[in-house]
């Protein structure tokens, strides 16, 4: 079945350029009415203008689509609530939220100020939470919703000079996991995308050849599918340069010490076995992990 957003309404934050613009244009091309949200600040979050968001709206309308611009700041609860209310007034519903807004204030941990650390966390983590909270009640009432959070390999694997950004981006995986659980019975699916793309945030760090290979348009198909009617939930995809892959959290089989007097020396002596992920286990939910280790303990104690 072809992916379609006919009769659906999507909000994309940080949508005036780069990934957000690409997502908005693709959603519109597949039938969605789109709210192009962007505060219009610089890469570090300072300043503000709606001119770029207005330009994306014009692109969508010139192609025959429906769109409005919104200049709300994702870190403002009032702005996000006003955005949702305006969306409902204009289009009648909210089906999709792509959380894409972000800033960079890269410094090594030695040099980064707490102010800069907090600013990045506020936009990426709190901004995602605030925007998602603003649509959550609407999606619950209509018993349908699709929310995408934008994480990063800087969170999953780390990146020099991005302690603030990496911390915020990995926290979004935790947010996704819990919103997935809480939204399931209301038809709300929550997923994550880890893009590798050349955007305003990264464009001045790459050669022209790399810029072409890492075009945002090569990420958007994965992002847009993750907010479609057919999308799963609690799924994290990496996308960039024409490759789409899945990121998974796995556990080693581990070593059960139940019934023994466990010491740090025991952990040290068995660390190779503890850390062996040659036969990885992927718990469907966190509680499965608890079930597994309790069952291991019962077996070790002869209670199984």
C-alpha cells in the first residue's frame, strides 16, 4: 500500500530549512496539510524570523498543497499550545508531529558553559517534550497520532565536543520508549530517526561532494514513513546517504550470581562473559529484562 497522508495534518518543527523543510515538502507531496514551524533563529538559537518558514509554505502552496507557517518557539509552552490551537482552527485535527527543531553550541566539556549546555538540552529535549505535550491530548481524543523524535548518533555513540547535544539526543530515545507505552492504547505511535545529513547545522563542516551525498532528501523517506498510518511504534531508524538501518538496544546473556555472595571481584573475574554480546538478547520492553533476570535467579535458587 502506498504511503499517503490524505486528509491528515502534520506539524514539523524547525521546518524552515534542512531536514525540517525536506520533511515538510515530502509530507505535503503525499497529501498532508502541513504546519511549518520555525522560530527562525541562528544555529546557536539566537535571533528569530519567520521569513524562511513563509518561503517553505509558498513552495508547498505553489505545488498545490496546503500549509501555514508558525513562528513559535518549541521551548515555550504557550507558543506550542497556541500553534496547536491555530492548527485545529485552520485544519481541524493534528495527526502527525515531527520534532526536528534544534540548535548547536559545540564545546568540549572542559570549555562548555552550563548556560550553553542547558540551552541545547532545552531546545532538543524540552522542546520535543513541550511540543509533544501540546499535541498529546488532541491525539488521545481522536484515538490516533504519530510522533517522531529526532535523535542522533552523537547520542547513541558519542561525538567529541557535543556532550550537551549528545546527552539531549540520547534522552529522546528514553522519551520515545515511555511515550510508546503510554500512547499505545490511544493509537499513538512514537518513533525516532537518527539522521546523517548536511544541513545548516553541519554544512560548513563538509566538502561539496559530501554535501551532495548527505542531502536531507535522503533522510526524509525514512522519517515520513515512521509517521505514516502503517508505521510501527518504538522503532529507531538511522538514515543518510541512501542507507536506512535500524538501531536496537540489546543485552548480553549475562552471568547469574544468585545464591552466591556477589563481590566486585566476581564481576571482574567474569567480565568477559558478562560483556559477551555474540548472542544478543533484544527485550521487547524494559519489563522483559526484569522478568528474565528474576527467572534466572529462580533457576539458580532451584525455585523454577
